C-alpha cells in the first residue's frame, strides 16, 4: 500500500521544519509528503520544498478547505494527516497501516498531547493531556469520534466515497470527516499512536476555551462549523 502524508500550513516557517523532519525519520517512510500552503506570507512554501515536500498553494479559506485540497491531490492509497506544529513518533505510519488493515476499516485516529509553551492557559494544557485521552476512548465506545486532525488517516477511496472534508468548516472538520467515514466503514481509535503538538493555543487564555465550547455546541446542535474557528496565531 502507498501512503500520502498531508500537512496544512499557513505561515508556519517556525514549526514546519521539525514536523517534516520527524516524518522523514519514520521507520515506514511515506510515499509522498504534501504541504497545503494557504497562501502564506512567510517562507513556509520555500521551506517545505527545501525539505522535500510537494507544495500546493491554495486560497486561505480555512482548515476544512486545506485538508480537502490535500485529499484531492494525494496519490497514496492511504492519506494520513498531521499539523505543521506536530512531531510524529517513529512508528506512526506502521501503526496506521496496522489499524487500517482490519476488515471493513475505513479510518483510524490516535491520541495527541501538547507541550507547555508558557504558563498561560495551563488549564487547556492539562485538559488536553489529561482528560482528552479519556474522552477519546469513552466517546469511541459509543461510536462518537472526536479526533485531532493532527493524527488521522483513512483509505483515500473511502474518503472520497464519504464526500471528503467539509470545505466550509473553519474547525472540527476532523470530527465531521470521521463521522462521514463511519458511514462507509469502521473507524478505529488507537490510543497507543500518540503525536506531540505545540501548546501555543494556550497562550490565548480563557477566550480559547470559551470559543471552543460555543463552537462545539453549535456543531453538535446544527451539524455546522462554518462561522467559528481559531485565530491565526503563527
């Protein structure tokens, strides 16, 4: 099987090199790395190319749009997603392959933890690193999948069959994509496949938590996430 790794990025010259380097050190190397550049005004695209990635430049229209553009351009049988501020473990793709090899499986996702970048927003960091794994596991028992987009993968043909990512979503596009993929196969949560992302969103403080609660409530009540998202913080 062939694997494409897709990384959405917007003004990520600081974090992106570490992300790509961690991918290049994988035991199971990807067949291609695609960076979906949302019209960055810094050196994101240049750095991505220097590190051997294929770069697709698109309009800066939000995370759902960027992930979908990656799906459309990917050539691998499997499409794995991570974020441009994330470090993946050496066996990341090995575990993804194992999960997706199960009969009737359409998608898989793993756990993520965040680093402490400052003392601001410690509640957010403790919530992500402490409570989130428990929430992931319990919700998956009931068929409700709440993944982080920095650690998801699926069969490309199943992703297309499911309708792809919602291009108008500014957040929780990962939740919606897993919901769609659950309609065309089994979604597997692997708590042993863990990536590490930056905790930079915690710097926003309480406003980030309030926005997240409002946005999540609207998504679960209406099925939409086209009017809320996170600020560009890079």
